[in-house]
């Protein structure tokens, strides 16, 4: 199920509106996500229907051949992981207001998860190889 969600960065300079955000939260344990945020990325698939107010504060870094990562240049808040092929936004769950309906249901790159944390929820888990086989653009 998808719903409209609204949120903002820590300083409020960037406001976000996602017209069809998923109601499921996933965790990515890959090394880049952990380096980017100091732990797993807990994120929501927001599709391509995302708009921003305060775009002048958004900076993006192309972190791989297939995606870029965006952040607020004022406060540093992580705003998105955007797939280059289709413009799909994967956005940190913590950005969104009134998110009590979100359900944590999947983890990706589970084979990269370090031993110093774990989640209690039963989730669908994929290794990095399984994730790339399922979703990576053809080379």
C-alpha cells in the first residue's frame, strides 16, 4: 500500500512530499550505507513521485554507477538514495512525519551486516548478490 508522506531535513530548509510512498521499511546493511549513516539505512521506497521545497539546499553525490545519494547542504541530513536508471527514490524513514503506520519487513545485503547489531523483527532477507540479481540494471 502506498500513501502520501511529508517530511523535512533536520534544519527544515528542505521539505519533502512523496506522493506514493510505500508503507514498508527496509534496512540496507551494505558497507556504503553503513559508512554513509553510521549504521544500516532504514528506508522507504517512495517511487518517482517525490518533490522538494528548498532544492537549492540539496546536494547529490553519485555513489555508484547506478545511484546517487542526496543530502541537505545546510544540516547534512540524508535525504535520498536515487536510482539513476528510473529516478526512483529510496528515502530514510526518519524524514517522515506521522509514520506510525510503517512496518519493518525486509533487509537487504544481510550478508554484509556486522555482528554488533541485529533486529528482532522477522523479515524477508536478501544477500547483496540476490539484491543485485533482482534489481540491478543490465550491464
